[in-house]
C-alpha cells in the first residue's frame, strides 16, 4: 500500500481569474513525488449552481532527481513544475 500526503496546495491563474489547482503529494519520507492538477467546473440545474474541482492532469516528478533532493528541494522542484505547467496550459487555452 502506498500512502501519499498532501504537502501543499497551489492556485495559479492566467491573469483572467481562471485558476488551476495543484495538489503536491509526498510519500512517507516527505519527498514530493506527484502533482494532481484540477480545474473548477461550473454546474447548473435550474436555479441551483455550484462548482467542483475536477482532475485534468497529473505531473509525475522525476524520481531520480527528487530522491537525491532534500524534502524542501523536492517541494521547490514540484512548485516549479506547477508554474511551468500553468504557463503551458495558458498557451493551450
């Protein structure tokens, strides 16, 4: 069994208030190993409307690099991967 812990949650926008949510997950040793990318989807039925975060991507972090890094360095690598992903996602949209 693998247990992952949410280490950090980031919300990054594209200057049009369109946010993506990034959940950085760490293993038992505290090393960031995976990032779940989510976007907010608006739902409406009649007069009732609500938003839900839906997973749209996963960013696996390079195991060989994060294994050599301290937990803080691995977290910084994960944050950098999120920022890079958001910049590329913005270009796609």
